[in-house]
C-alpha cells in the first residue's frame, strides 16, 4: 500500500523521525507498524485477510486517504491504514471526531466482497460493530453494546456513553472502506462532549492499543470470513442474531430523525434481513428505517 499523500511518518520512531513534546507522553506509547504487520499479515500475503498495515503519525482522515488509494489502484483488499492522530476525522452525517494524539484507535480497512451480492453490503457497518465489540470484550474486558447502526457504547458511572463509531464509504464499484474510531485512554477532561466515553473510563483492564487493535482486526477478519462464506446472508452467517443480541437499541423507545426533516417515534423491535431498524409506532405500523439518526428516549 502506497503511503497516502500528506501523511507523516511512522510514530514508532525510525531514524531521523521528527518528534515533539506532544508525542512524549509515555502513558500513550506509539504503535509499531512493523510489529503489527508481523502479527496480522500472513507470510506471502496468502491465507488471511490483511495484506498490509501502515501506521502514520498524523493525517486528516484515514477513510479519505484509503478511499483515494483504492480508487488509484494503490491499495488491495485487506489494506489497513492507522493514524496516531486525525485532524479531520468524520462520523456519520459528517460529524467531526476529535481526540488527542495516541489516545485512541483511528483506522480504516479496505474490503472487496465482490462475490457477495451488493444488496448485502449494507451489513458491513453492522458486521464491523459486532467485530469491534467482540474484540474489545476479549482484549479490554469492557462490556460494550451497539447502538444502531454504528455506535459503540460503554457504561461510565452508570450511564451509557459513546466510545466509538464506524463509517463505511464506497471506494469505486468493487470496494468499501470501513473506518473505525475508538476512544481508548481519554480522560474525562479530554472528552469532546459530555456524552462521550472511553475504554479507560469504563474500567478497561488494559488500554495498551497494540493488543486492542490486533484483537479488533482479528475479530473483523473472523466475522468477515463467515459472512463471505455465507454469501453475505446475515442469518446463515449468524451475524443478524449476534448483532441483535448485542444491540442496545432494541427494546427501547426511540426517535428516528429521517431525511427530509421527518421523524418516527416508537419501539425498536427488530433488525431486519436488510440491516434496517424496524420501529413499531403507536399507530400499530412497523416502519423499517435504513438511514437516519437514532435517539434513545429511555434507558434500558
């Protein structure tokens, strides 16, 4: 994978690599791309999902960079781009995602599920959510939940807070770039908004980003493999059932803010075969929602 234009070098510290005071926080050590490659990339590039892992010190958005590389033909399926700091990270609806350098995991993965019917590709963000929650549960010992469609929730002081998010973007006709952002070691005073959280604030047994990243990527490889083998079928792959089991939105009264300034209020009762959230309204109508902003109106 060619390094994205404008990205700065590997923060793990090669000869002559520029360093500054803000990179000297020993409680937040840099990631080592060589060690990550050894752990995740199979010898010869065969037999596994990942073909390369690149760590850059600072960039605007790993999703933007990886989409551009894919469109130019400079990135293959399984390319992983990680940034120690993002200056223009985005969530859904173009919301800004900011965090101090090395305080989280900010990375993107290029997937090319060409053998899966395109109608099933909408499951990729939900699949990634399951993979992230599973990997973090194993490596960080934190109880996580998923807010439909793509938020990772943790419990801090008895309240639900967002600690991560997922953004999927098409990269031409054959590829999808999945961007993942996870707040790992952010302290209360560093949170961008009061409703945000982090693994550290949720009582994680470890905030070492290296094993956390490996666990998430291995979990993603496992779930992506199951889904592809099932032809993208969310039921046959076990994805639909697993997502529903970990989804904090189901069973809640929610408000869906839909395109066109329309909203729907009701109980979230299911995630259907297309990955849409089904909302049962007071009028007895079950309305599937495929895109929109979901607000939880009452706690679990």
